[in-house]
């Protein structure tokens, strides 16, 4: 007989395992089905291991520029295998941590692949063999996404890589082509460039990091070019020809075609939801453009079935998935009469920060200046450069800026955009401000500690009103 649960979560990534833990905390009998690694792509093959790699390349960069800090370091080198081993170790440690958290919260973990076979029913198999059949009053789908490929741009794992292959390189390429300039593409470009590879980035749109503010994109183009990268925008790769130990790419731009031969290619052209083979058709769950359709709470068109994270569409961010997981779990608890004091809100994607951990870092939240104007806002824009901040100069990180976009009539913080050292840690200040519906008055009245990089956040708002002090 099938075992019955209040909640079954399919997928143990940052959305799924968080949803399972929150459901269990609320007193719901919960099971989680995961086919491969607890923690999902983010923890095992994405967010965490890439940051471990980038930390190694960052330290290597500082070692090779030790003289700028009055230090001496001779014969500096790196061990690629050791860098990869450390990255995998970090992922492994956190994977074990997730397992411990699920056990602590008494979540039943089922190892295998799950498939909807009817209303409230999930069949689990492993290696083609049936493992279990579970029944759930509510089922949360959190199967994530995978790297997107095109018919003429396919990975072979040897010469043409996805992010997964790029995380465990066996050789250090002397030359590298990165197709796509979103966060994934630029982070890998930064990592391999800092370790000495000659990197070329090709972007089909007219600027790199196209979801960011135009000023950020322009700054990053100059910064990465100065580091030695070649940036090609409004260009497309129409053919990849892997031969021997390299790949020849045909790149078209402005009606002209050129060929570039490199050691390796990384495909970073987006992701698509894992909607296949999970039984969506069996119960009639709606899918559009490779993602499950949901409302702001994670509900699908089928009662009792929810979807969260990358499976449910953009923005494809781990912290968005985790937040959605908590929201769905709390909504389910309320539906089952166990969450009378809960007040979950629909997700506001405008309050989700985005971070790119390249060198220099990029972070943002809310509307770009262009989108704010397109939405009909009259705006006030403030900017403050890193060169005007004492802490940035002391750190030897004087390149970058903070930009704030505010509504001229109400003072609402519409968006914030940052590029420079440690901005991925700073952006949360603006995220809290937006969540609290803070205006320029509260931001200007806030006392920021000195000396810190965060002072630039204050100065940028002051600048929007002609009151900047230090620049």
C-alpha cells in the first residue's frame, strides 16, 4: 500500500529541501524524493562550487598582484586539480549538512525518480525498478532546470562544456570561448581568465549582462576588456566544429562571419525547466515555454499540485526557489488547518536581488533606470564611485560604483545597481529597504558605519538629491 503524507516534495534542491523542512516545522507529515544529490544543482553543481572556484582564482589574482599591497610573492602558481578538489569538498560538506537538516526535522527522504501517476499519487523508481508509491494531500514539484542547448550548439563534455563540465576541468585551457554573457557565463569567464586563459565572450544581445542596468553592462565591458578578455556583442555562434584538441567556432556579427579556434567552449545560453518524465501530462499540469505555470504562491492549475524554483520560471535563482518553498509550505499548512497565524504573501520578483560573482562583482535589485522610465516613473538617479570611498581605497579596490534609482514624486527606491568589490554582500541592504517600502527620507537618515563600503549606499541616495558629501 502507498504511504500517505500531508506533503510530498519532488526534488531536493534549494527550493525542495527548504519547502520540506518548513512543512515539517509546521507539523505536516512530509516526504522528499530526490534522484541524485540533496541540495540540488545549486549546492552540488552550481552556486556553491562555482563560488569556491572563484575564491581560488580571486586569491591567485591577489597573489600575483602582491606588490600592490607592499608584499612579495615569487614563483606563484596554481594546481587546477587541487582547486577542483576543494570545490567538490565544499559541495560535499554542504550536501551532508542538508541531509542532517532533513533528518533533524523528521522529513522522510526517498532515493529515486518521482513521477505523478494520478491525483495525489507519486510513483518512485530507481534504475528502472519500482521503489515506492506515495500518496500526498499536496505535492510540491521542485525538479529544477538544466543547461539549455541548441541544435547547432551541443555539449560533448570534452571540448564543448556546460557549466557542469566546466566545474571539473581536467586541463586548464589556454584559450576559451564562452557563449552567453549572463551570470553563469561571466562567472566562468572570470574564473578561467584570472587563471591565465585567453577568454572570448560572445553575446547575441547588444550588451553583456543584459538584465543589468546599462551603465553596469558598459562598466563591466570595459573592466573585463582591461583584464584581457575579448567581448563580442550583437554576435552569434552559428557553428562549432570540434577537432582534435580544439574547437573552431563560426561567429557572425554585422553580416560578417569569422572563425575562432579555441581549446574549449562553454555553453551558457540559458536553462530550461525539467518538465519531462515527471507525469505532468497525466494530471494536466499547465506548461508554457518549458516551465510550469504558477500563481504568486506556487499553485498550479491542478488543485493540490504546486511548483517552485527554476521549474516555475524566472528569475532562476536559488534564493527565489527557497522563498517560494517556504511560501508554498505555509499556504499548504493553512489549507490543512495548521497555519492560522501564518500570513504568506505572493512573491514580488522586484524584491529579489541578483548577484554575479565575477571580478569585479555585480549586484542589483528592482528596476533599472530604463525600465523605471518605461514604467512611467519620473526618476531621480544617484551615483557614487568606489574611488570616493576610504575603505575601497584602503582595500585596493577603487573601481566600481553604486547607482540608485528613486521615484521623483514619492521617494520610493525603485532600483539599486552596484559593481565592485563585495557588492554581492552589500545589495541586501537595498533589498531590505525595498521590502520595507523605504523612501529616500529613511535612507538618508540612516547612520552607516565608517569606514565601510556600505557608506557608498548612503552617498548614492544623497547624490540623487544633490547632497552627496564625499564626491
